[in-house]
């Protein structure tokens, strides 16, 4: 599977008036007022000034909204967020390798692979997707390398259709989970952006079904706000349910993005996770800082992530760690 993934990456890299009311007629026997002296006539100059002010305000609102959305999308693209892959309309690939060091000085490896390829003669409406199935964690093994982690993962192979309905992006997909026992699945993803008086709202969700695991669904709501020229605040809330678990998992995360320059970003992040099983209870708190740098021509990135977790299973004792992430991204946005 790893050989297939690398081959596909190499193959896909090159693709990549108000009408004024008529004056009332003079009453018979009453002298008509001279033109220009009628006090009841509309003040055209004031009306034009008000209209001009409204037009300028509308233009300023559009510019600010466009600037906010552009900044948010640029950040998502720079960090190669999953949403960038989900919403991509052209050939796109991402390979991520994480090396983590925990408080006991034990090394662990993680990673994932995502590939999206335009199918020929479909006017970019159909995509071939290969994605790591990261839902199930891969346990670390002594002496294991990052390549071993990628080889041991399950992969999702699917065909996705790209559709638009009003402001919604709608993407149904059908495919198979490649594992020792192949697992057919269906999935529907939707997303929408809205500008709300200085805030950018992103609503997204997915509904899925696997032959072995049954149904599941997740939804997310994000609010972004620009602060000055180089800061962005983001609040992200998500909710997930799966039939085989029979409980809800909710996550709330707040992030503050700081652009240091065109090739470097800092992110300050706080998060909390809670489950309903059967009552709501917090299961994890976390705090992290991300330092990410474009190290080569806008497609090779390195990221340092010092983090501390407080997990219920470990009696909320602090669990510090540091992760080094190496990421290669291929596609039109990264040429």
C-alpha cells in the first residue's frame, strides 16, 4: 500500500432610485409655489449623500469580509488542515509524519497520507481519494519507524462527487476500507461559509456508514475573527457520534494564530473534550503551542508542537510531550 501511495504522489505532483414622488398639483385658487421654493420637495443632495455613504459602507464590508475569509483559508492551507483536503477541487496530496517524545522519554511515531486525484473527462466533478483511516489509533511498537506506521494503517479508497447547492459544498462518496477484511462504506460531507459582521462562520458535517461499524455522524462549527494585520482568533466546536460506541463526544478548541512572516506561524491553543456516557463528563484538557515553518518552496513544512494533556484515564495528571511534524504537501496551491 505504501508503494502504491508513493507512486500516486509522484504521478499527481505534475497535475496539480428612489424615484421622487411627483409634486402634488396646486389647489384651485391657491398660488403655485415657484419651482425650487417648495419646502416639501425632497432634498436631493442629502439623499445622494446618504446613498453614497451606504454604498461606501457596503463596499468596506465586502472588502473586510473578503479579507477575513482569505486570511482564514490561507492559514488552513499553510497548516494543511483536513478541511483543506476535504474542500480541495483539484489534485492534492499530503504526507504527514509525527515523531513524539513523552514525559518518560519514549519515542512514538504517527502519520497519515491523503491523496485526491481529478478523474479525467469528468470536468473536475469526480475525485479518486486515498486516505489513512486515522479513527483507530495505531499502537507504538519498539524499534518501529514512521514508514512501518504508515504501512500498518488501514486506508480508505473512494470515489467522491463535487456538488454545489446555494452556499453549500456537498460531496457524496462511496468506497472501501482496505484492511484484512474489506469494509464497504458510504459518506456524505457538507460545508458552508458565511460572513457575519466581522466573523467568518464555517458549518460542516458528515454522515457515514460502514458495513462493519454501522452509522456515524459528526458536525463542526467554527468562528474566525481577524485581529489586526497578523492575528486570527478561532473558536471550533465539534460533536461526534458512532453507532458502535453509542455515546457522544464533544470537543471545544480555541486558537490564536500569529503570523510571524510569510513563512512562519505560531498558534496558541486550548482544548477540552467531553463524552456523554450516559452523562456528560470531561475526559481531557489540553494546551499546546504550534510553531510551523515553510522550509522549502511552499510544499515542505516542519512543525514543533509542545503540548500538555490532562486525561481522565490518568487521573488528570499532567502529561507533557513534544512532537516534531514533517509534512509534504503537493497540489496547485503549493506550486
